[in-house]
């Protein structure tokens, strides 16, 4: 293999999928954002089902803002929690897909890393059309690294991805009744 093809592979933007029933999918993706920013790379976070705008003023999200990471959340809550209707979820996911189309065609070249946090849930719940999302991968700028997190990643996305991590829950303190702790789980 010549150096030029090796460099091409080094500069290729991969599609990474973090899925499974265990804890750590979002945490891993946030770590990738911090690592990228530490190397002077431009990163962006698009999330699904992460709450209202107030949640983005504190904790992890406040730290990402300090690092200069643009963020946007689509769909406040998953309809299973009863605070968002399926109609609202579909409309906001449609808006997210339109945003991604525009982003890939315009400013996507300006970024090195894009995290789509909980997009796998939006796909597995049917709020984002699987085929349409897969066709979006063809529009992704070549050197843009893209991370898709969430339980239930569809097999078609797993097949299309360059790297897949399946996070398994071996033991969790939730099983003992311990609730989420600020700074550790969110």
C-alpha cells in the first residue's frame, strides 16, 4: 500500500455506532467530542430525546458549550414517557433529517466530528425512516466522522457502519435501586 492511500484512509470520516443495552453510549460519544476538541478539531452534537432547553444550560452540555461545541436537541422526550406525542416526535425528527441534509450540503465540510446522540432510538422507533437515513450517509462529507448512539441500532446501520460497539450491561447499580447521579450518569 502506498503512502497516499494510507493517508486517504487516515483522513476518511468513518461512521461509528454505539448501541446495546448497557450504560456508556452517550458517555463514549461525549468523550470523543472532548478528545476531538483537545486536538483542535471542530465537533457538533445533535441529540434526540434529551429534555428541554433548560437541560442544555448545565452539566455536560454547559461544559461542551465552553468547548465551543454547537448543540441542538430534537424531540424533548420519547413518546413512551407520555410528555411528547408521536406526531410531535415524527415532526421534530423530520426537522432533524432536513437539518442534516442542509448541514451535509453546506457547513458539514467545516466539521471533523458529528455526534447524533440517541439517533438509533429515533430509527428503531420509526420516527426517522431507516432508508432515508442510510441514504443520508452517502451525502455525508467524506472526512466527517459521524457517531450514532442509542439502543436498538437497526441492522442496516450496523452493516453500513465502519465501527460498531455493542455496550453490554453486566452489572448496574440501578438494579439496586440507585437513581441517576449528576456528574456521573448525566
